């Protein structure tokens, strides 16, 4: 994290030297402006995290500068500490009315100056973190609405066609299957969001049971064969075990593998191939790898794609909420495992997860 940037505005350079001395043992980046107009003109250049503003200055007073900065949208929340020799209640009230966050009177005390600066910076960082969270939530809402709307629109359109009865009877099974698929997409998205919310609040409890992992993997592949066939994609299964029992939450693990396979199908070209491998790297661990022949993932994005609402590769006509891989990572780690993405040869990506066959601590 970079040092906090402080802009000191005072017409007397000796006062800057005093503040520089009082803050010499702090990791701050200090800037100086000898007038209010210069301070306002150079905000973009200095990018201050906090303003130490002298009240009594020729030309624009500190109070005038404070008012003008508060009218600038980008800097309206910049912490401003007024430095004043005035101690009347009216003068201090005028500082606060102009938009100052705090004030300190001369002569300056090292301990008081440092404490007030730290308090204001702490509030600024909290404010910045909140603004970032709000932006992420806003972006998240847009993504979720967009991704939910796609299957919902298909579902509504299909139902309208069925309601009108204007379709060949022989196509009814295919239309019903598409409607079921759209409904399942909606349910899966909503369920993933609910599970992630519970996991983030530490309220999700895994239901560990002994599971036939070979049967589970084959079941997931069967679930997605129809979807893969729409792009003429071959699903190949490689199982390097005869009998494999693992202790895990079967529905959650089924969702993990389903998300990974669905993601691979999305990014695979038509007439491509996806390989689902199941192996035991050791007696105590299980590995599942899903390799596709899609565009792959840039090295710079390989860690970020597991973050909520991050999108790895933008592709036209491909719905991407940036949630599936984040869900997988969260739930694999809940199983005390790990997930990673590597390059496929000659093209594509391999998403692999490793979990213990028996969790270190089985929750009751």
C-alpha cells in the first residue's frame, strides 16, 4: 500500500517546515501549496488523501478553499483538517460549516497532529472501501440480472409458443427439454448465489457422506451430454481408478463439477472435445480435471477468474456472470481442497481440483 499523500496549504513556508518536522517519523508523502488557488489547481497532480489547510491566508482564505473543494464532485469527500490560530467558537464553527472535517489549533502538537491525521485517514479508507463495495455490488446486480434474463427470456418465449399451440407435434419433446434446461439454469444460478451467501456468512454446513465418486462424475457427464451435443462437442471421460469412495457433500460436489463442465462447454468451439479426468494422485487425495479446447485464459487472469463477478475471456453470445468459478473455488476450499487453472495443449484450458478423500475434520 502506498504512503498516504498529504497536501499542506499555507502561505508561510516555515509552517510547512514545522509540519514536516512533526511528521518526520511517519510514512507520509507530503506536498506543499503556498496558496489556496494553487492547491485547488493541483489536486489532480498531488492526488491527496488528506488536506491540512491554513485558515488565515491572503487571497482565498482557508474557509473559501474548503467551500470550493466541497463543490468538486471528485474531491467532495476529501478529509480536510483546518489549521488555525483562532480559538473562538464562532471561528471553529465557521470552519465546520464550510465543510471541514476537523480542526487543530496552533501551536501544533506532534501527538495531536498525528492522532488527528490518523483518525481522518482511517475514516477515508473506510469510506473508500465502502464505495468500492457499492460499485462491486452495483456491477454484480447488473451481471446477475443480465444472466438471469437470458434463460428467463427463453423460458417465457417457449411457454408462449406452447400456449399458442403453433408448433409441429414431433418437436414437442425437444421444446419441453429446452424449457426444462432454461428452468434448471435459473434454479442453479439462484441456488449458487444462496449457497455463496451462506458460505460467506459461515452459515453453510457441508453434509459429508461416503460417495461413489466414479458414479458421481459419470452422472454429471450424462447431465450435460445433451447440451454438449447442441454444439457437437464430444465429452470424453478418463477414470484412472476402479473403485473410488470419497467423503464429501454429494449435491455440492455435483454442482461444482456441473459448473466446471458447463463453463467448458460455453467456451469450447463447435465439434470440439472436452476431457473429464478422475485420478488419485495419492492414497488420500482425489483429482478431477476438465480440459477444453477453447480460447484459454491469459496468465494475468488465471488468479482473477476465481474472484466473484470477474470475467476471464469475453466471447460474443456467451452469457458470463463471472460467478461459476468463484462458487467452485469457495466450495472446493470448504472441502479443504484447492482449484487451479492451467493451459491445455495445444489450445484451451484445464480446470483441476484436488480434495482429500477424507476431510481433516468432518463436521457433525
